[in-house]
């Protein structure tokens, strides 16, 4: 994290997601909620159809922060609100764009980062932040 | 506070599969990896007689982590959930679940705090 100062922008990352990515995340994370695999199950709880796991979008975003920070063990506090679902069509692909900005740096070098995570141009995570300790 | 989960092992294979799924390189567990253990603690909520919560009626609204120590292969993890808030509402109840994640050696790994929306059961009258 060189040149760490408020206003520093993280390198932006864009990920393309398919239902195969959702299945891989579901298997790796043990999340068997059918709203991530079955359109009828998703619609039964008011969603338009199969949606990405909120934790997949958060996991992707925090992996980007970890890359910036020099490793995942640098993140001490982090999280987000899942403000908008990310529908993933059966035969399609959707984008997930992850951007971040350093908003503060403490005396000991701990950095606060605000993240902007969007899909199809709309924010999908709200209040997405990470507190990162120096090496 | 609900019963803790049985100990669950951390393996390099599981970390690498998780990391691949979130776009992180193999090796050190990606930041949200502890959640895979925290969510196991939710089973106690599903099993509780005085609650009516089921996984397929849950939508995840918010997730925060406070991490003290990374998980590494060889760790045995236990997670214990506490329901810290429950607000009934028309359509879906709002729950806040704080899950403490520890190793069996006694180290605190961190706390995962989840806000969940639980849809009410479909009305019996809907058939």
C-alpha cells in the first residue's frame, strides 16, 4: 500500500458472472439456499429469478481489497449492505465492477476504504467498507 | 446464544476452492472465508422451537466482519450464533445474528454479524 493517503483509488476490477460461478461459490461456501440456483425458489421470496449470493459479491469485493492491501490478513473490519440483488440469467453473463477509494489513514497506517460495487451500472452493495491494517 | 457448531476443519483444499470462487489466489484464505463457518451456526436458529426461521425464506441483507486472526489449514473451527435483534414486520421479519468464530484451541478468529430478512410462511389459506 504505497502512497497511502485519502483519495487514493484502488485499481478497479470488473468480473463477469455466470450461473456456473454461482454454483462454484455455492459448493465452495456450503451455501445451499435455492434462490441461487432455482428460479422458482427465488421468485417465491419475491426475487425476479436466480440471484448471485450477496456473499459472492462481498467476497469478490474484499478479495480486491486484499490484493491492494498486500494480503487477506490485512483486513480487520469489513462488510456491506446487500442493497440490490444481482440476477444472473440462465444463459447469460452479468458484470460486477469493484472500485474503491481510501477515505482515511490513521497515525499507525491503518486505512479506511470505501468501496463502490455495481452491476449493470447500479450499486449492489451499500456502505461497503474495509479497514486495513499496515504490514 | 445458541449451541455452538461441532468442530469443523480448515483444509488447504477448501481454502483454495473458496478462493477460486471469489477470485483470490490460492494460499491464504480470502477475507470472507470465515463466513463459511459462521453460516453453519445458523442451523441452531432453524432448529429453535420458539423461532420460525428456514433457510429458503431468508434473504441476506447486511454482513459485517471483525477479524482478529486468519484461519489456516489445520485449524478446527467452532462457531456460535447469538440472535441480537428480532423485529417482526409485515412480510418479513428482520433478524441480526452475531456469530463468534473460534478455534478449538481457544483463539478468537472473529465475529461475523449478519442482518437477515425472513419471509413469513405462505398463508395456509393459499393452499
